[in-house]
């Protein structure tokens, strides 16, 4: 924890205390999240994410994420899962396969609810080399680890009917590249989101909001992706 706090303190100094180039982009990310409760403690979840950039013009990423969860109690949720990601680039596309472990802590204060999500990922990323004819061929797999922490706040805004409310949600998630002993080494990216959600059916809700993805993209170069995000959640 000490190393994480040091990294979190130094990141703003490193990012904002130097001359830098920021590459801007606009994207549309859409996702479907389905969960199925096995019993009072165990449930299954699957996420499908369809992400396009240049708003809707080009593919950026397709992501599938199944997981199994265990509720220790109302405040503690453990999970293990797998993520498949197909990433699209101008020169070549590549796949990533991850396994991950997660703990989520929840609590309520007044009308507000808070969540702290901790996730450790083991990443297997396709590696490519450029050939003399400028084409790219696969050359093995690179292994990396990454730590993610997301703080989420939410609360109901107003009633639409006696049983349906519009809710507001905001979160910030920091992604850290990790090294030996999962010690954080560098910033991978940071997400900030604010949006609204509404229960369209008894077991389904639709959310929409603004997501900012800010990440290093080279020496003194960063990318700033402004995203319109929509999420459909369904409880089986």
C-alpha cells in the first residue's frame, strides 16, 4: 500500500510538471453487462464491450469479460475472471488474453453509495514485428501485470415514477503497470466518468455518460480520449 500511495502522489507531478504533447480523440463505447445469480452468495457475470473511435467511424476494441463472483456479505465481493480483447490499430490488429482477481468493498452513507474496486490483472499480449515489406507478423506473446483501483460514487437524483428513479454515477479509476511483487511502476492510464442511469425494465437499466481516458502514449506524449459511453445492464 505504501508503494501505491507514493505512485499516486508522484503521478500528477510527473504528468503535469513537464512539457508534453496531448493527442486528442473522440470515441463511442457501448457495452452490455449480464449477471445471473446462482444462489445468495455466488453469481455469474459477462460483459461485452464494443468500442469505436473517431466517434463511430473506426473500430478501437472488442472486449469479452466473463467472471464468477462470491458475496461474502453485503459489503464485500470477491471475483475471478477472464478478459479477451481484440485491439485495432492502423498498422495491425492484436489480441490480449487476461486473467484477473478482484475485491470490491461497498458502503452506504445517507443517499450516497460508495464502492472501492481493486483488480490485479495477468496480461498475455500478442507481439508483432515489422517486416522489410512494412507488413507485421506475430512474434510470440508478452506477459505483463497491471493493478487497477476504481472509486465509485452514486445516488438517486429524482423519481420518475413510484418505483423508478434516475441515478447519477461518477467514478475515477487509476491503472498502474506493476513489476516484481506487484509493486506499481508507472501509470498505464486513468479513467474519469460521470453519467446517468435509469431502470428501463424490472431487471434492466440503461446508462449513458461521459468517460475521459487519459494515458501515456510515448515520451512526453499522452492521449486524451473523450468518450460517449452507453451501458445496458440486465439481471437474469
